[in-house]
C-alpha cells in the first residue's frame, strides 16, 4: 500500500442498499446477508492492514459489487444441503452409505402429500377416536406374510431390541454360535441382546450346530429360541445348521417361542425374477416361526423401518412395551411404506414398478449398450491422461443380502494412460467425480476406477452427461 494513501471500505448500509444485495436479502434474509457482508468486510480490512496492495483490494479498497459477490458465494455455500443426490455407480444396489433402497414413484408422491397435509396418523376416521398408527399397514402385512399381526419400528435393529426386551428381559435367549452376526459399524447381535436386557446362551460351534445343542441349552430360564439369518456372510465346508422347521417342534414341545431375525427380508421369491433365492417372510412364518423381524429399506424396497410380524398375542405384548413409543415411526415412513406394500399385490408388475427390483433385474445387454454410448463422452471429458473402456462387471445386492451371489453387469473402467506423470491419478479422478454438482460415486480396484452402470437408469443419463464437461476444466 502506498504511504499516505487512504483506502476506504464501503459502509455496511451502502452494501445492504445495493440492488444486487437486496436480491440476496430477498432470497436469504437480512440477518444472514448482513452477517456475510460483515465477514467479508472484516477480512478485507485485515488484509489491507497487513499491507495488501491496491491490486488486491481495488483502488477504493474494494467495490460494493465485489463485496456483494463474495457475500453471495458464502450465502450459497452455507445454504447448500449436506444431504445431496449422487450417482451410485458402485455396483452395490442397496448401498447402506448411499441410503439403501430408492422409493418407487407411488411412495414418493405419498410422502410429498404427507409433508403438505395433516394426516390421520393416529385418528380413526370411522369412529372419530384415537387410532393406532400400525393399523395403516398391518392388514397389508398380514396379507403379504401370512402372519397374525404386525408392528413397525424405525429399523430392524430396533425391532430385535424391542422384541428381546419385551419377551426376554432378564432371561436367556438361545442362539447358535454360528449366527452371532456383526453388521455394519461393528453392530453385533450379542450387543443388542445385552442392551435389551436379555441373556445370550450360545449353543453349538462356529461351523456346526445340531438340534441336540438347542435341546441341551434349554432351561427354566429360557425365554426364546432365536435364529439369525446370516445375510452378510457365508460359512462353507464342514458345516451344519438346524433348519427352522426342525427347531419349531422342539420349541413347541417346551412351550418356548421361536423368533427369526431375517435381516434384509423379502416378501417375494426372487428366483422368479432370475435372482438367487432368498428365504421369504411368508416361508419363515409357514415354517412355524412365532415372530419374524426384517428391514423395510433393503430387499423390500421401501423406507427405513423395522417390521415385526407373527403371533397376535406376542405382537400385542410387544406393542405395550414403553420402548415401542421411543422406537415408533412417523407419518413419512408410513406414507412411504403403504404404497410399496401395495405394489406386492400385483407381482406381475413388481419388477417394473418397484425401483429396487427393477435395478436388480436390469439385463446386462442393456447396460452394455449404455456403456458404449457413454464411453466416448467420458473419454472426451477426461482427455489423454486416462483410458476409458467398456467392460463386464459384477454387481451385488448389498446391505447384507445374498453376500456370495453376484449379478452380471456392465460399465466403464477408467485407467491411467501409459506414461502418465500424474501422482495417484485414479485417486485424483475419484475426488474430481465426487466434486461434481451431482457427485459420481464409483469404486477403485485392480488399478482401475470402475463405474458400474446398473443403477444409472435412462431417465438420469442426461443429467449425468451434462456435467461431464466440468471434468475438463
């Protein structure tokens, strides 16, 4: 700064009276806009006192237009939602970190309506008296599962917690040692049991459990025989487990309820759609389970929730537990769940209308054609530093469903061009893809960045292609 010259900053009043700033006030409010303008002024003042030249601060310190522009950038950044839509090109359809199941259109519209209007959540329209929110979906769940009754909580872990706390607090629950699963985030079945107040009684060994193990484990302290579906791993080789229809007669003989934690849980036989078979909730009920718990946002294809179905007397006891109120779901979950369940009444249309099933059953040939169309556009955007090829891939269902089975898929593989001098080129590119307006999430492995196209439907291609040009900048 030249000695003897005075650099002045415009007053806050002048800034707030600027036409462009008035537009910011109309959009973001006066309080936020004023705070951002003052922050920009404070930074400019500090820079000038530190000796910043006129080239940095302008001949009059800083123009009002420049200050308003900086304030506008700050307002936009701090108002941006932290929860953002992304393109899931990981190859995992039910990706826990990306929100699991996508809701079908019918569920989306139902949630929008529930957001905008009061709803009969706990109001019986026939009697004019208080109702039970479970009644909104219980009849559908009974129809689709064959169970006597049902109740809904906020996820499957909550369903297991509530069931155990209600029926086995201070008593023993017998579980095969080979079924003591750990799900994402180091969340383990034994830990849930401890929090529920139940006492875990392990029987059998890691790889082999016999009916006699259950029989010898039963005592006067036994409250439940419980089976846990090993949905996120598989034990192979010298193995033995007790099937539910074998365990049920023993439980009935001893007058002990049998509970099954199905984890993901499906309402239809996936084999009819060309997918691997997964035990359905109805099959589990028909095999004699007294209670079954499962998730709503995995194979079922609905919102996050936990469902408990089974004997009416046990469900009634569970619903009387004070924990039920703490774990209950709100109107948005129920608004989304009901139309999803309604779709299962038309199984011939399910693969088309249920988003999760539609993605799982996409033919590889269609994805191969899609990859061919996208390849030259992506290669042009990335330039000579990378080589893009269309290749066959393997997708997975995800969220602990059918961990061994993979789905034939197709997509784009990106590798560093020979002779490239970039440091960690794939890591750099992955970061650039995540920085796009709608982040693109792929996966790195075997010296390539893989973009599996299973979850990129035709309706979203235009938006995907439109932002590729930003990779060139």
